[in-house]
C-alpha cells in the first residue's frame, strides 16, 4: 500500500502561516517541533514533516477505512535527508521524499515495497479544477501504457473515503493509486 | 445560538479557504470540509484555529480529530459552549 503527497512551497507560503499561535502545537509533537527549530530551513522542514504525515495518513485510511483530522497522531522521524518513518499507534510507514526550494514530494509505503511508479510534474496553471484533470490524465496515460491497454478503457473513480481506484471496463483493478496536487505541482504514485 | 446561526458563522469562517464554490453555496450540515469544499488539509488547521477564536473556546486534538464535516464541527462547538 502506498500514499503520496506534494507540497508547493511557494503556495504553502502564501496560503498558510505556520507561525500563527497554536498552529504548530495542533500539528506537531514536541519532538517534531524540536526538529523544526533545529533545522536550517524551518519552512522546508515544516512542510517536509507535513507531507510525510499526509502521505502516511493516506495509507492509514486505505488500511483501516477511517478518516480523521489529527496530524499530531502521526509522528515523523528522519532517517536521512530523504528517508523517514511515520508512526501511528503501533503502525509504522516508511517514507521517501524528494524536494528542492520549490516543492516537496513524499511517497509513503506500508512495507517499503519496491516497484512504486511515481511522478511529480510542474504545471503552469494552478486552478484546482485543471490540476485535478491534468493529474488524472497524466496518471491514466502512465497506467494504460504500463498495462499495455488503451487509455479509453481505464478510468479513475474515488470511493466514499475519497480514495482513488483504477477501473478497467468497470472492473476495479488491484493496483493502488494515490494522487496529490498543490499549487503548481501534480503528483501520483502507483503500486 | 440557533442551528442556522451556527451554520452561518461556520460558513463565514470557512469562506477564505474553500476551493469549490458550488459546494460552498450549498453548504449544509452534511458538507465535508475536504471532500466537498476541497479545503486544503493544512488550511483545515486554520479553520479549527478560527473556530477557536470566533467562539472563544479551545479544541483539543481528540475533538479536532472528528472535525471533518460541518455537522461534526457544530457538535464540538455546541459541546464546548455548553461547558463554558
């Protein structure tokens, strides 16, 4: 199982003020706050931890079928600049993040599974409708090419938990899919 | 505060963060903050903090956890106001 999350750092800067009173306390544990304040780039560390939590949360919802809003319940730790793990109760997820000064893309997996196909693209237009269309088109093309089927026969539908699934000729496919978009970035991961 | 007044207040609070105008226009108790209004999850933290400020209450993470819909938010606010 996989989950992914992309953060457009410039968009995050515009939309969210994590220095707002009580923001950090709601989202990050004491250990995570220590990681943030001891890092060279606090803004980047805040959103790196955030994307790890989001990516792991997406697997948790898939695995246990329960939605909730409590980012602090998922605690992150870094293993290297790009690798980390996220713990929620007795469940551990592994994460791999790619980032530069403009974006962060994290892929979480349950068992550190190999063979994840992923992509993170920059797009010019940042309207949410277009983002959603473009990321679906991109992911459908990648999937049908890999499965060697015509991309008209494959569709993506979200279930009641908001999790996207591939359907081919109306039959749900076994591959797990995670889609994320934010600001000027669209990303997906397939396993 | 009546149910309608509470919904109206919540509607004003979420307005700056919504990304789906149609869902916002049709906002009801059953509206989901993320799936319907397409509020970015980081901005959901702002919604919670704005709710705290507006009603002068504090929402612990255990309560925040349920606040993914208008109905859940209304329940928590009512509970906190009653306990004041």
